[in-house]
C-alpha cells in the first residue's frame, strides 16, 4: 500500500460561507500548479454542487462528513468545517 509523506499533503482552509467553494478549490489547485484557474477544467464535472451543499446545509458536527474527489491531478478531501487536503496523484 502506498503511503503519502506528510510533506506531500497540502492543507488549506476553505471559507465555508463562500458562494462558490468549488471555485475556491480550483483557485488553490491553480496556485499549486502555478497557472491561472481559468486554464483548469470545470470543477462541476467532478463534484457538481457537493461542496455547496456541504457548507450551506451542513450536517451535525458529530457526523464529521468529508467529501473526497480527484481534480486536475490532485486527490482532494474537504471536511464540513472547511478543512481541505490536497495530495498530488
């Protein structure tokens, strides 16, 4: 089983009150790749409105819900608290 070194995991905090959290994810990936966000593919293909729903009507904190998906070569995990992890795949 492959293990990811801790330094390969990039941590970011998303704004849970942002209108379009998926756009924020795209901007972070663009920053990590050194490119403009508009040069990346649309996030809705991978996650549609999952992050919008995760933040707009969040489950109880005890649920500890996370959404994990792959986008532009990164495995991304976002928790209902807005904590996001990006791992290059």
